[in-house]
C-alpha cells in the first residue's frame, strides 16, 4: 500500500522539471541517462543495483542488481529491485531477494551475490532469478549459480537452490574420446602444452563429477521460449552455454563450451538480424579491459570472435567499465541498451552505471560513448 502511494507521488513528481533525480537535472524536460554520473532514484537516493539486469513486465521495467555496501567487509543485503516507466526514473521496490539470517543457509548474510538476472516464464507464471553465488567465508571458491522464484516481478523471491552446473554431463561439443586425459593434473599455466589440454577440456573433466564452475553469468531467452545460462567456467578460462529446463529452474543437461582458454567473463547477450551477439570482458577483476564481441548463428552453435565493439573515449578499456547485460527496449524494433558497470573496488556501492544504446549498422554491432542521451528520443 505504502509502495502504491509512493509510486503515485513519484509519478506526479516526475512531471516537475525540478524533480531531484540527477539523471533528469538537465535543461530539457526529456529524462536523460548520463553514463558514469551518480544515478539517483525518484526518492533522491543513489541507485544500488550493480551487475544486474532489466526486465520489462506488466507495463514497467524492473532493474535488479547486487546490493553493495559502501565499505567492505560490510555484507550485502541481497538483490535489490527498482521499477520505472521510462528507463530513467526509478523507484526503489526493496530487496527482491534477501540474504538469510540463518547460519548455514546457502544465502546466509556474508555470502556474495553477483550478476542477478531475472526472466519470466509464461508456462509457469513465475519470475525466475539466477545469480552467481559465493558461499560465506569461502572467497570465490564455491563458484556456484543459484536460483530463486517469485510470483511477482518486484518479489519477494524465494531461494530455491544453488550448486554447480550439469554434474556428470559432458558438453555437447567435447567427446570423451577427444578429451584431455590429464584431468586434475597440476600443470604450469599458459604454456602451449597447458593451453592444448585446456582446449581438450582438462578442467571440464576435473569438474565433471561435482559439476562445472559458474561465476560471471547471464541468462538469455530465445524467441522459441528456450532459456540459456551463459557463464564463466573452468577457472574463468572458458565460457559455457547451458540450456535450461522448460520451467527455467534447472539445467537440461545440454551445454557447450566456447572459446576454451579465452579467459572471457561478464557475458551479455542479444539477438539481432537472426544472429546471437555477445559482449564480454577479459578477466582482470574490478579493473577494466578491452571488451570482446562474439557472434553465432545459433546459441549452441559455432561462435566467432569479432573486434572490440566499443567506440570513442576509453573504448580500449570499455569506457572504464565492464559488460553486464543488454536490455531490449519495449515496443521498439532493434532497440537495445548495453549496460556496463564502472566498478569502484574502494567503495563498490559507488560503482557507476554506463548505459549506452547499441548501434546497429548494416548488420554490425557497436557501442559508442555518449555523454548523455534519452531512451525516449533515441530510436
Ligand atoms: C570480476 C567480475 C565481477 C566480480 C569481480 C570480483 O572479474 O566480473 O563480477 O566477480 O571480478 O573481483
């Protein structure tokens, strides 16, 4: 009820030019996105939704993200959610998924929630959240993915389970006959011999029984309703694409490895011109590096690497950010926004959002730096 009142007050305030949202404090009344600036919600609080995603549902956009504290090691509260009619003015809806207060729970306070992604399943009527989970006190060692569900886009989501991926299952594009026989062996990294073993799935086989590692991740729903989990696996060396079951709550067992040893993370996907496009980063932690673009004719097919899609100031360092999600603008054809995070490891809460329109020219995909722009007039 309070939420409803706040929302209508916010909707009224949005009409005023003096509205206290940093992103709309421009001369013009057109709500603007200013990449890299502090982005305030309609209540005037800084938006705290990092590494997240945006889902359009029931006439509104929902932005989910990692809650981050100003300083470490203050624990994360969980996954936050904001709603907006126009992708610029956001209302805080609360914690979509809350860290548990119970010792021993997978999502016990003190665990790490990263890169939450939410998709809607029309077959079950459920909103399904997947995220990268690291268990309390284990650093980044657990390398798990986790699932939560809700009947409503704003939550609350209930935690379902967490674990590694597809235990006991071989990837579709690696046969046991051609696979490495050195699973689990200690080898010096980056030597040609090691690289060849990585390509032959040395780490895939090492993790076969317990399941594949899953760190940076995203979800993608295809036009036929099939959903995919795309994640950095095998010690972040190799991306894997795993098909989800029809209810989106599990893996179907079918998965592929792409760019083995390519050291890709932060995957973000879109479909355009009948092809699948992925922007990813290299693995340098919170530090920015050059973005990578990949393309494929089918999700579970052959992926090809293309040059850096970023153009303009700091393009060789992804505008000092890291890819995270590509959102489809509702009701417009071929309108996509690439979401990047400009991490601030000293205060993760103060990490900034870089949202930029994806430029599509004659079947090519690029993202140019634009100091400010408006989703309502761009397309
Ligand atoms: C990055 C990753 C982030 C976070 C960070 C921790 O490589 O993309 O999501 O996991 O490492 O250092």
